[in-house]
C-alpha cells in the first residue's frame, strides 16, 4: 500500500540472454482494466539507451505519486530504440493500492476530487468582485 501523494520507487531486474543494442526500459501505470495512466522510459530524462550483453541488470525509477486512492497495476517492458521492436513486456508486473491519507501533510484525499490523478494546482483566495450586499 502507498499513501496518497507518497513517492514510491520501482526496482527492476533485467536478465539478458543474448546481446542487445540501444535498449529502452519502460514503466507504465494502469488501472486494473488496462487503461494506461502514464508511461515513462529510462531515456526520458537524458539517460542514454543501454547496450546490454548477457547478464543481469537492475534499474530503478522513483514515481511522484499523484494518483487518487484506488487500485493500480504496473507494466514494464524493453524495446530496441532504433527499430522500436519490443523485446519483452509484462502488462501486470505488480499491483498496488493508493490509500486516502497523505502521510506528509496529514491530509485526506477529498472524495469530491474525482479522476485518476490529483491535479497540482495553486489557487488564489475567493474574493468578492463587489462589496458584500452591494447591488449587482
């Protein structure tokens, strides 16, 4: 279980049997019905595609969690960057639940905030455009 707005880290172990060049590692988060919420690749933030020889490898990705409370699944995959050929894909590699409590700020998810992700916003106070009781 993960608390509402709590960061989490996914660690992957990759076993390579034959050498592959220019590999991208991807991670997706989806709803249990398969609706994809988002996808990220290890090359999205400037890391180079990986040339892998036979052996075992590991990588990790930290996720800034904006998911509203509910059940989710993690899918992972590898593909060659040059050809975009899929090398491996696990559509349901893991699952997790986001709980309603924000442990950092002690906030509880507002049930009227419906959707899949919590929007990061900055609101100004509600202010009267005219004096209270003034004619409109």
